[in-house]
C-alpha cells in the first residue's frame, strides 16, 4: 500500500491580464487543471493579497516583487508525482510554482 503525502504548490508571480475576459480565461484554465487532478486535490487554491512583513524591528510593507500569491495542497505518493502534477499548472504562464512536502508537526 502506497502512503499518500500532502504537497503544497506555492505560486510566485503576479498574473497581469489585459482585460476581465483574459482574467476569466486564466481562471478557467486554472480550474480545468485543478479539476483534472481529481481526488488528489486537498485544497484547490487559496489566493493571497498584499503582504506586510513582521520583524523584530516592527511591521513594514512586504516586497511585492516575486511575492507568494497563492497556494494549493494536493496528495501524491512521491515528490516526483507532485512535480509532474505541477508541470501542468497554467500559472506557469505568469510565474513559478514551488513544490514542498507538507510535514506533520508532532506534539
């Protein structure tokens, strides 16, 4: 029996659409890709807004260049399998996708 682990797909980059119709087309491509992943999808996608950075020196506006703009969670039997899923992501037309295994915290 193969153990399925969760993997986070983290989206970096800022999609820039020329029109609302182009934005809707981009969303449709993304949703079709997510739908094609079937039962592997744990969280289909969570977009993230503008960032603020908290440090020991206080709070400042986050850097917008190359910022984390969203994430999805999928189940896969290996990192290689998760990477193959991510290779088909239409977000790659706008930025990059990092893939990381979601580790369980033991208390």
